[in-house]
C-alpha cells in the first residue's frame, strides 16, 4: 500500500461530527447516500409484501461459442477421428507413434521407423482410434527409402482423411499437426510451412536411412508425432510428420520449431504400391555417391562399383569422380540434395542434369529406372 506523505491533519473528529464536510467527504457522502437510497428503495418495495421480481421476466441464458468449419477447432474436430496412436512392443522394448486412416477399409499410413523394430523381429502392434477403440495391427508393407509403412486393422468404414496437393503448398501457408507426442494422443499444434524441398535424412539406423524432400514446418512436432498427418487450412493432409531437427545435445529432445514432413504426393504413391503388392520402389540414377565429399555438388564415388552396369548413368557416360552440380535446373550442393531430387521423381521420368569433369561442365539427359528390391 502507498501512503501519502506530508498529510496535514484538519481535525481529530470525523466529518459527520464537525458539521462541515470537506470536499473529499462530500464525495463520500454522496456515494453513501446513493447506496442508502437504493437500499431504502429495495426495502420499501419488499416491505409492502410484494416481490421485487414479480414483474421481472427472468429467463435462463447460455452462451454458445460458434466455431467456424475453417477455424483451427473446426478443422481439428474433422481430422481427429482419422488420427490414430500406435504402440509397439518388441524384444528391445516398446515405443509409440502416430498414423492416420489412409483407406476406410482399415489401412493406416505411418512412418517406417515407427514399426521397424516390430517388422525386424518378434513383436506386436496395437492401434488406438481417437474414440478409444483398440485393435491389433499387422504390417502390410514398408519402404525404408521413403520412411513410410502401411499397417492394417480389422475394421471397416473408418473415416479416411482427404488428400491435398503438396506440390501446391506455399511457404507461409497455415498448417496443423496432429498426433501422439510423448504418448499424448490427440494432440493438436499449429504453425506454418517454413520451407519446401528440404533434403532431410530420417530413420533410426544406418541401414535404413531415408532421404526426404521434406516440407518444413514450425508446428510443434515431438517424439511420438511420427506418422501423424500435417494438414492444411481446409483439413486436407499435405504431409506425413517424420522428423525434427536437433541441436546435437543429449539434453535437447523436443521441438525447436524445425519439423519435417514427407509430402503427401510422394506418400500416396508409395502407400498405393504397398497396399497393392506389399512392396514399393523408387527411381535411381545408377551411381553410388561419396557421402563424405565436402565440396560443392554430389561426387560420384571413386570405385569400380560406383557405376551400375547398363544403368542410366553408365549409358550417359558418367564416370567415377564426376561431380553432379545441377539436376532439372536446380543447383546441387550436396549428395543428399541429389538423392532427394531423384526420389521426388517417378520411375521412367527423363531428367536433365549437369556434371563437372576436368574443368568442364557437361549436360546430359537420362531416364530414371526402378531400384531393385
């Protein structure tokens, strides 16, 4: 409490005994009189035997919050029934992840790294729907190169998500990520598309590394979000949440605003192949790259096995040691950029590329072929 300083005492008697109210006391008197008059009026009415509320029209009121269909709450309400939590149990322990209904006949799309340990050994999968129903699941197929997998539960008429067009996504578009971070199912976070075509390496083992031409977002994504949907402002899925950036510290395990999702256009192609045959393929150039090369470009490894015999690169005259510096008009700065650029294409696509050899640039055209499973 703050007390005024240098206050001059006028009288020790209260103002109502002095008979001359001060300026400040007049205000107090008016306020007190106003209250007294209101109270007197109230008592006067009730003293007559009548009720003050006899003539009042008393109604019950309730406030309703209207949430527009295109609001975050409206979108979440539509999308959440299609998002599932995935629990794994294997010899090495347990884990959690996310997924979403890809097809209403029980097919669920998720990341390969969510279910990889179960696929490689004895284990089990359990899927929990948003309404709490729990199902045992089986693995239909998986593709480590794209970090995608399809699992299935015995259920029909599930609410499948609507697909968007990830090629039309623009930087700055609003997005919503939904999943089970740290096992907290049904978690909704919001952000924007921060960047497109980010070359990202995902996966949890050196033998199953995935190279993703990713959508980058600042929507909070944490361990357990993997496999969940990234949806746009209409509620259509545009990506599969797959990875987060790390500061390289063992103490930092959560979101730092750098999350990455597999574009849904690529995910749909792979998922359709997995449902159809249990396997998926991807396009290749037919070269092995030097992943330790620190210069600009993607360097073809200097070994006898670096060029696939009769492959696209061999037919185009590429040799070990050549440095690929441009692919389809895009400058290539590192091996990862070339890999994700190629995997974003389709088997049979004809592409234009430029490589550097002995101080000269050579531009060629090659037709990509399917990798052998």
